[in-house]
């Protein structure tokens, strides 16, 4: 499984951070950072991203 973010599309809104059930996402100056050790690849972040910047590949 993979988790990818398109940094050019990301508007740093933080919507994904607020819905992550395992709190693996963090909003930093450079954008969204995912702790892949915590990530369960559920895809919730992908669904709430208003600009389609996140892709979870299963």
C-alpha cells in the first residue's frame, strides 16, 4: 500500500488532519506529513481532501 500527496495541489487546509482516525497526519510549513508507521491506509483523508491532492493506493 502507498500514500501519496501532490504538493502542487495541496492547499494546506488541514481537512485531512482532522479526520485521520489514528492521527498519522500533521500540517507543517511544508505541507501535510504522514507518519506511515501509524497510517492504516483507510482512505478517509483522500475522501475529504477538497482538491484531490491525496491518493491512497491499496
